């Protein structure tokens, strides 16, 4: 594995051209893609288009059907964007400037200026404007957009970019593979740190230290170290000051971000001896993930993959605790479309990358998650981690 693989600049340019082609097919004059520093979904569009990771201030990209895109943001981000991304056209807009600050040397314009400039350069009126990240756009920003171009001309357009992200390039796969390498070493460090009397946050710190040392730039989700019935019962856990006890179940869920891409691994860990129900649930999760993996191949169907995992859970008496879809794509979001369920009707394709996540929560004894990443090859699902999938006891 090449140390520290990256996505080359040329690939970002290719992506922008592919987006324009999609716009042409769908008749869009402009796309407006929203982004912010939200850990899970916030940065996905600017990171995929420009290698830009928003921090503190929001941003949005205007992509015209013809001509160069422009990235709109607040004043403090301009030089950061030029220094850290492949965007060469940045403008500060009033809608993204923090009102309590003064910026006496800034050139700040209302949002209608870059939108109308883009339309003027193309010699077009705004007949069809797509909003990418539609459900995440703040209300005040959406109001401004419809004031400028007319609400009748605006429509959701997430699929214009998401469709291009379904399969991964060779460079993307290398980057994701390295993200999983980081995640695996983080899980190993966490397992090694677990012992009775140690706080959950200490375990998380050991994992994050190792992952940062290997090149993680952050986390796609907060590192989750949960112990005992109360902390493992819910789907999402907050790593706390609770001290791990003898005979606890500890659940680990980590998702480091590397070069904008994610790896996600989750493991349940037994400290000492636990109720047989917990060991049974862990073994059931292992078998459920294996059943899903066997069907994760070109031509496979999302609903069939999800059903295979749920069947194993049902046979193990845990059907009511399999609480969400257990498979999803992974890339510049830790959780991105498609999910492996009946809503995804297209066949699986080579070079898709999926996380198979088996969730068994809301039990009398708590809950657990077992999660790994897989690259779809012509020969089936290739694991992106080498850590053995077995019952782990400290």
C-alpha cells in the first residue's frame, strides 16, 4: 500500500466536467451546491469538487453550465481556500459573513452578484437552477436564492453529483483503502487500551492518537466508546468518563477521515465474562455480516443483501433488534448513498465501496454494532481491513 495516497488535481477537474455534462443532460443553467463544517455530511460537495474542507464558515459552489465555477464563502476562509484546495475563484458574500465582526478590507457582495454574473457570462436567464444539498441549505440562504432566480425555477438536484459518486476511481479506492488502514490501527489501539477501571474517553484518546499519527485529518463521526448496558443500549453513544467495569460489553465505532474520505470499523469487545445472550448476539452479527458480504458483488441487489443479513438475525432471535439498514456506500461522507435496501433498485457495480454495518440494539443487556468496509470487485467483495472478525474478549 502506497503511504499517504492522494486524489490528483486533474481528477477534480474531470469531476467538474462530468458535472457539467450531467447538467446539460438535465437542462440546468446553474447548480448551487451547499457545504459547511458539519462532520458527517457538511463538506461532501466542496471536498469532492475542489478538495475543500469548510471550517468555521459555510460555503456554496455555483457551477454554471458554461464557464468556471465560483466558490462563495465568508471573509476568513478566502486565503484558507486558496492555500488548501484546488479552487481558483472565490468570492465573499454578505449571506456568509459573521455579522458581529467587521472586515474593513474585504470586498463583500450580496449573493445575487455572482449568480447574475454567471448567467450574464453565459447569456442566459435562470430557467432551471438546481440546489445540491437541498435538505441541508439554511432557510435564509434558500430564501435568497429563490428571491434572485425565482422559486419556480429552483429544484433539488442532489442526484446530479451523487450519481457520479456511486462508483469510485482507482485513486479514490486507494485513498479509501488507506482510510481503512487508519481505522483498523485505531480499532486495534482501542482494543489494547480497554481494561477494567479505565475511562471510555481514555480508550478513545488512544485510538485517535494512533489514527492522527497515521494521517487522519479528523473524524467523520465522533469516536464512540461505550460500555455497560446504559451506554451501549442506544444506536448513537457519547464517549463518557464512565469507567469500564469487569464483565462489561464495550462497543467501539470509529470513522477517521483521510483526504476527505472515510473508513468505518466497529467492534464489540467483552471484558471478562458476560451473559450468554451477548456472546450469542456477537456471533449472530458476525454471521449476518458474512451473509451480506457473500451477495455483495456486481449484479447484486441491495434489498437481497439487506434481507440476507436480517434473515440471520431473525434465525438468531434478534430480528426486532436489527434497527436500521445494515449497508451503505462510503466515501466523502461516512454514510452516503446508496443504502443497501429496497430503495436502491439498481444492480451493484464493480468499484463501488460499501460498509456492511450490523446493528443489534435496544436489548435488555444493551446493544452492539459490527461494521467493516468492502470494495466490490469483479470477483466479489474485497475486505478493506485485515483485522480478524471474531468474538473479542479482554
